[in-house]
């Protein structure tokens, strides 16, 4: 018997969890459960991340977590439990298999069968935000080489282990050349190590458009956190229903399994929710635990239920469905079909246990040379020329003002009067004759900036790494 942690969550969570557990029990899944309370009750008890210290202890002990959806209370001060759990337990890979079940579930995409592998720990979801001026809020987008290497290798290993033929990378490296540029660079490095798997890259906007129009052309997609969050919901919805999809969150030590939909408080207690999403999460969990035979048994019974046109309200079609059932009744229909296989939909074969090799990151150091600094200044005037001419006087014998941008666009020198400026200015000071400096030169500059009456709110050092520029140019340079 394997001991796992479960949480019934909020809204429809308890209803779909009970249905899922009934199916697991009837199928003979060798599981024992420790239940924890998370979500709204935990938030309102004073735990701002939606989980108590005692629950963390149980999660870390059992390593495997089956979680129903939760509700985060409205208002400030409450952190996303999903994001917190993924980051705290280093669940770096969010894996969402998505396929269509035509003709039994309505979809415009009959041959859709893909897996989205989403990086789960960093990007804008690092949650590092600041208000810096009267007009400007900032969110830091963090993309790391270790994070990129782990998720990209996992995507290729997943493809190889599961007989997938192609891995596609989505990024926006034509605009975010440093962050998304690193993600694509790492993708290219690893693609060369998997010559048996086809690989390609798409810019996220056109890639998303093609995904929505021709999803059958995709196999495995690997992408960064925010992009993956968006496209996985789009893909699930166009497959037929978000309610049919589960996901796994995989780390080297722990794993979490869940439905991808929310807690749907508007239908909570009505016993009409579709438990399929959480059941799909449980099937992924069984495979993770090495229980491929039980997983296949449950999934085939679930497919047979869909095929027999026994549907919950969210996918019920008066013209095509045979029977409308509630949450409990749907679970009972799945249980009746345990041991059966679908006749039209592809049956799942009892799979070998998945053994996906995790990437072991090897830290490397570069020759790091400090060449300048971006000083961000809170300054109210929209006159970039006058502002720049005055700020130039704050330069020192080692650092001189070479550029000012506003929202990324160059406004000094030689900016356009038509460019709208906020009160948040990035002021780039560079060394003279490209010499390398030490941090004390920046301290001297900041003192001078202050003495000239300017409010410096943030700095970013400008480095070269092994002779390669480690910072972006301003738009218009």
C-alpha cells in the first residue's frame, strides 16, 4: 500500500474528490490516505498561503498529493496556494495531457492529442512586484538556466518515454532576447541531444494561434510558466471541456496531481460537477506511483462511459448523449465498466512504469566584467531633453550618462517629442573606453545622483559574461 496526501478543497472539490476516491477504491488502487485541510478554511484561519505548518509536514512525509480545487478569498494578503506548493516543493514540471474524445464530446478538433509541459517555478510567477513611482508598477520576469535546463530535458525525456515524436518550444525571444532568449537557447542545446525526436520553435503569439486552429499538428509543447498557463487552458477548452483534463506537477522528491479547473462555487453542493478532471489527475498519479495497470483499468472504464454517452451536465448534448447523470452517478457508471474497454476510442494499454530521468544541473562560472549601471529614477517631468541634460551633470570620472529610456523606448539623446513619458526613467551610465569597474564606482555615482537632486529608486548592474553582453539595448538604439 502506498500512502498519499489528499485535500478535498473548496466549492465542488469535496464532491468530485469523493467520486474519485470511490472509483480508486473499486479499481483496487493500493492507496492509503492522509487528509489535510487547505484553501478557504485555512486562509480564514490565519494561514495566508492557504495551508498550515502541520499540513506541510504531512505533504513532505508522503511526497504525493492528490488535490481538489480550492478557493482563494478575494482581497489582498492571500497568496496562491497552487503557486506556493509548486515552488516550495520544487515541482518544476507541470504536465497536462490534452486530447479530444470525438464524437462523444463535442469539439471542432477531432484528432487533438498533445501534452503541454510548462515550467512551474519561475518566470513572472516568481511574484516579485513593486510599486516604484506614482505611476509605475513593476513585476520581475525571472528565467534561470537551471530552470530552463530542467524543464526542457524533462520535456524531451517525457516524449521519448511516452512514444511522442516531436517537441515544440514556445517563446517570445524576438522581443525578450535575454529571458526568453535563454529559454530558446537551452531548448536548442538539448534538442541536439535527442536526434530521434523532431524539434521546432514558434513565437508564442503565432504558436498560440496555430494551436487554437490546428492543434492536431502539435505533440509535446514546452514553454515558460505564464505562456504554459494560458495555452494549456486554451487547449483544454478547445478539446471539448476544461472539466475533462487533469495535470501533474512533478519534482525530484514530491509530486502533486489535480484537475485543471477551479472550485466552481456557483454550482457547489448541487452534485452536478464532472469529476473527470480530478479523476484524470488521479490516473496520472497512479502512473507516477508505478501502478500503470490500475491506471489503464480506470481510464478504459472512463472512456467506455463517455463512449456509452453517459454524461454530466457540462458535456451533455440533448441530441447525442444517452443519459444525463450527476457526480455520484457518473462515478457509479465508471465503476460498472471497470474491466471493460472502449470500442471506438483508443483503449489504453497497461503501460510500463514511467522512469523519466531528471536533469542534474552543473553550475558553471563565467568571467564577469562590470561595465556600467542602469539607474532608475522617479522624476515627474515629461521633458526628456531637459531631464537628460541635467542628469548628465551627475556623471563621474568613471561613469557617464549614455542613454535614457522610458518604458523601454529611447528618449534621450535624440528622442522623439511624440513619445509619451511616465515618471519612471531608466538612465544608463557606462564606463568610459569600455573599462571594467568595481562596485565602489557605482556607489560614487549614486551619491552624485542624489546630490544633484534626483530620486534613484533602483539599480541594475550591467555586466559582460565571458565577453558577451548581459543586458538588453533600449528600443530605438
